[in-house]
C-alpha cells in the first residue's frame, strides 16, 4: 500500500531531524577533542575559545527541539514514530548537556593561572578518560543510527572505565601533598574528571533511548549491562 503524501513528508522531516540530532554528536566529539587539548596543554586561550563556541551546540539543540515540536503540531504520528520523536527529544537534551560539560571543563582550566603546578600522572589519567568519553559519544551515535541494541548495551561496559578512572583521580588528589597551589589545582582536576564522567553518563543515556526506540520498553541499564524497567 502506498503511503499518503502527508505521511511521506512526515517521515522525511523526522529523518532530517534525526540526522541533525545525531550530527550534533559529531560537534560534541570535535568540542571534546579541543577541550582535552586545552586541558592537557593547560591552554587558557583555547579554553576561552571553547566557552565562546558553545553556541553551536545550543543552536543545534534549539533547531532540533523546535523542529520536533512543529512537526508534532502539524502531524499525527503513529506509535512507532512517537517513540522516535520522544527519543530524539531526550537525545538532543543529552547532547546539549555534553556540550555544557565541555564548557565546564574549559572554565576550570584558567583558574590555576598560566603556571599551574600540574601533575603529569593526573593529566595522563584525564587524557584516558577523554579517550573513553570520545569513544562512547561516537558509539552512541552509531548505535542510534543503526538501532543496534548490542552496541547500546555495550555502552555501560565502556562507561565503567571512565568511572574507575574518576575514582582513581579522586584518590590521587586526596594524597597529592600539602602545597596549597598543587592541592587547589588537583581539586579543579577532580571537577574535570567529574565532568568527563557525566559526559559518559549522557552517552549511556542515549543508548537507553535506542533500546526504547527498538523495543518500546523504557528502562535504565543495570551494572550487568541489561536494561531494567523502572
């Protein structure tokens, strides 16, 4: 049976909104790469540019959000479409939060000044956290685009690496010594680690939306990497 022209137009618009939402994850990868470069090199000027560039993510969020609301106002989607619409609304919000976490990290970089008393072992662990976070963001995009439940559930396993490093950085910061400037810098890095951990959590949340789109069951991933309904 041929679809009605209005229905075809709705599907095309929804597909374009999904493309825009998932494309925002590419912006996050780019933003995260720049953020980690600024962090590792303690580049205050680059950090300030990252903060100023946050409008790109915010603009994409508004574009997708308003586009979905307009689509709903003009069309009457069926149940499967409603699942995708709801998932896209959640996903673009998670993307916007990821952008905020990059900005939060960038704002922390200048606080210790140009000659911050950096500790290489902390920066190395943060660099590993950044790599894991980057991989999660890319995997979140892929599993949504492919409706891949296996990749979606694997995100929680990936996220455990970030959580482990977050705990290790906190422990190192606790034991870093008595120099007040070094301790202050270490506390800032604990906040950086927390922001990266939250970024990974948002990627996992996008994986949960994939499960909802495919199965119609909304739940959160347990530590066994299986979704459990709320």
